[in-house]
């Protein structure tokens, strides 16, 4: 079981219960696809572009907003068992919203995709190389397919 802590501090997000349900569905589908089970904790912060820009600058050296950031609690490699605490995922409302509009995606589908994307980072997946990107995007597609969400890369 994954204990998910939700905080909506800024931005025009849905209520916390809606965010919790969206996150829980995304996490459950991802863990099922990966064949992972166990107890762990996950924190999700739903914020705005201003806050995520500060985090992006401080932690990644990129002085601009982004859609999602992940901060793992432990160094985990793909296939490792779940750690006691996964870490934090942060999403920025304005960027997520504008991307959903530009890409003609339902907002909740895009949020779900970004939660899955962030979770995969916490589980040791990355997309720095073409091979890593192919593996991670394939996982994202399969997880979202479990949730009847169309291919976000199609």
C-alpha cells in the first residue's frame, strides 16, 4: 500500500480528494505494470509556475518553470523493491494546463501522465539517453493504457 500525501498550495487545482484519487489511480497502475508491491510513502505537491521555477533553478540549474519535478527519497534503480519512502513529485498548474491545451489532451489525463512520469523517476527510470527514453516512454504508455488514457506521445 502506498500512503500518498497530497498538498495543493498554489494554482487552480481541483480539490485535494480529486487529486488524491487521480494520484492513487496513477500509482496503482504504475506499480501493477512494474509488478511492484509493498508499503511506501509518496508526497505530491500541486503548485504554480512561480514555485516550481524556484525549485527547478535551485535543484536543476534551470531558471524556468517546468511541468513536473521529482525528488527521490532514496537512490533506487529500476527493478529494486519499493523503498519505505519514494519521495516527492511536484506539478505546476499553469504549465500543465497550457501543455494540455496545446496538445489537445484532457487536463486530468495530462496530470495522470505526469504523476506516472514523476513516479517512474522516483523508481530509478530516466530519459537522458535515447535507450532510457524509449524504455520510460514505453512504460508510461502501458501504464496509461491500463487507465484507458491514449498514448501521450502519439
